[in-house]
């Protein structure tokens, strides 16, 4: 069946279509309905979520600054049951060596690094709670429907999105249960897909939204949820570290957060501008847990969940233009993470609120499919802009000078921005995208990682099992290799196959066969939707696209 032979899509029309039921998308939906109630004017809103349920694909630390939820739902603290159960009680920072841990004094930290007043949460559960609020206001939420295509009119304006076709065989032909995707038309379309969203990537390229911005920068965050003995549990303890097991030239850090119910979230972040193609973020994470500072907490506990997700790290300099004809980018699709704070959900919620107010004003003026210019022109002067501007030089300083020099310089720069509103560095540039940072394999030596012990450290496949990842096996592979010859010559030949190491889920393998060239095997069913391959492949030869709706991880409380 050719594209011409496909049946017509069923269509629905809304005032606003939102792609992604994360903090940004749900906040936008809620705020739109609040304004509708305040003004007595109906605003129809639908949210598409590719996960099997709201929260299924949400993964974050997370320590949340409540500024966003305070703005959106000012009475939430009086509610009997919310996901904000554990306020921060103790805030610690460490510099790690192989055997030592030096605690940095809290008084030396810039004020914005203070976590008191914040909450340790499962961000997935926060999104489930926000979804209930949205649905109570009349928002339609469709989980299990992946937005696969942006729809345009003849003038090149965005007029909505289409969900992916269901029941397609691996060879691309329709199966017996084939179902055409649905077209959802809207006056405004908001893209809140998270980091490196596939539709956001398309509109950024189509409308040249990144022209004039610094290259986008990313990290990969890996996380496990553990249940530990009650005697070791300290609800509200927030612990961050940097240093070992990474070398001083490779950026990254860690977190250990004590939630409620004897649970702790342990995570590790590696900045994706690392140079050594033999480095494995997953293996570095497993090594990190063997440090006595972490081992003492986790020993005797049980690992409950595992997942991984890319993180936006470019900040102020890398935020693209946010608006395009007919829509806008919000949340992590816009790049609103504050890297030194390891926080983005507060800015995601604030962006959802801001874009909702711009869209509601446009709808009230009977506008459609134009640009929400007040959102684009207003965010830098808002709380989001102030949050990101203060830390704008931290990531470039880390990248340029490494951990030992870059971290103190970044701290000094934050202090000066916070106290005086100025920086001696002005606004530094990032310089180059992360995939360009990878060195040829001949300039580095392979890293000998220890075998997992099955108690503190684990292998990839047992970890992916805990992520509850599932994809229909008989569907087209959603990880597209543009040029397999280039992959063999360059990714394998020049860079020694880093895809088998940077992927935290064992998706990619180079398999040697007798009397044949090595074969690039893609285990797409393992994919946890972290997007690292789309970012770090040295030739930008791998493209992540959405699989069939509801495929991917099913995180219960990450």
C-alpha cells in the first residue's frame, strides 16, 4: 500500500494541541483552562502523550523548586494529598576522589544552589497529579498516541500534528490491525516533547529557529530508584557530587536524593561533549555507586527502577527562537534546564504558563496560526530568563577549564552575577556541538570497566528490564541510520563504535561475522527514548523518530 492508497486520516479540531504531557505541556493546558474559566470563553485543549500513560516516560532527579507550581496552583499546599511530600532537610556537596570525599561548605555556595524550600519528588508522579488537575478542568489527554508528523498549510504555517500509524509491519507494510494515525488540527500547536523532541527538531530546522543561538548542548542522566534499610534513610537529604569516577577533563556529576518510604534516587550525569569514544556513561554510573559515600547508603538495599534521559545543558545562549507560525516550543524542547542547579521542571512549568497566556490572548483576539510573539519577547525578562542568565557562563567554563578549575570559576561567576549582576566573562560561547567533541579512537585507550557484582553494579540488560521497556517487535525500526556505509567506515573504523558504549540500554552492537564485514545491529526494542544517539553520533548519522504509540519505558515513579 503506497502513501496514495492510504485511507484518509480521521481529524479533530481544537483551539490548542499540546504535544507531550510533561510539566510544560500540562501546565500550559491547565493555565489555558483557568483563563477560559476566568473569562467565560471556551478554549478546547488536547494533550498528546507518547507514553502508555502520563508519567510513563518522565525521568528526572528530581528536586523541584516550587515556584512553578506555586504560580500555577497557588492553593496546592492546603491539599491533603500531593506528590510534594518530602521537603529538603539537608543539602550537601562533595568533591570525590577514588577513595576520598571532601564536603564543600554550604556557605561557599551561591544562594541559588541552596535547596532548602525545595522538594524531593518523583517527577512522573507530579505529572500524573497535574494530569488529574488538567482533566478536571476539561483538558482531553490522549496517552499512547505519539505525534509523528507536523501538519502545515499552503502558506507554511503549522496547523496541527498527526499521530503515527498503528499496526505497521517491520517492512513498512500495513498489518491486519493497521490503523491510520489521526490528524489533530489546532489554531496553535505547542511542542513540549522534552529534550531533543523529534517534532521540535523539525520545526527548528524548517524555520531556522536556532540561527544566531549557540549550539545546543546536552548531557545524559542515568537514574536508579532504590529501597534502603530504614536505619539509613534520611528523608529530605539532598547530596550532589562531582569528580570521580570521571577524569578531571570530563564533565559530569551525581545526585543522591532521599524520598519518602525508605526510597532513594541515585543518579549520574555525563556531559555529552566528552572526548574519549571509549567512555561509557552507563559503566561510569555503575562505578560511581561503589564509592564509599554511595555504597554506605545503598548496601543492603534493593534496586527498584532504572532509566536514562538526555538533559539540555546549553542554557541562556542556546535557547532557540521559541515561536513559529502556528505554535511554540516549551519546556525542555526549548532548553530551559539550569545545569548547575540540575533543575528544569520549574522553568518548564513557567514556560507553559507564559505560552498559555500568550495563546489565550491570541485566541481572544480571534487570531490563529500566527506567532505568539509576546512569549518569545517576554521569557528572557521573566523568572526563566533571570534563572538562566545568572548561570550562563557555568557550562562554558566547565567545558573550557575542566572540573578542578572550571567548577570554582563557575561558582565565582555565579556569585558575581548574583551579587553584582555582572560577569567579568560577559557571556561566553559554547563553540561547537557535542558530537564534534568526540576524538578518533586512535588518540585514546580503551577503558577497562569492572564486571558488575549484581549487588551495587549491574549490566545493561538487567537494568533495561527494570525500566519496563516494551515495543511491538513487528514494527518499523524507529532509529534511522542515514548511511550504513558511513556508519561502518567512520563510526566503527574511526571512532571504534562508540554507539555500543554511549547508549545506556544496549540498543547498538557491532557484530563480527566470519568472512563478512562487521554488522551494525539495532536492538530497537531496548530503547528507553533517552535520545543520546541522536545527539552524540559523531556523524549525526542516526536519527531518533517516534515508535508506535505507547512504546518505550514504563516508569512507575521516576
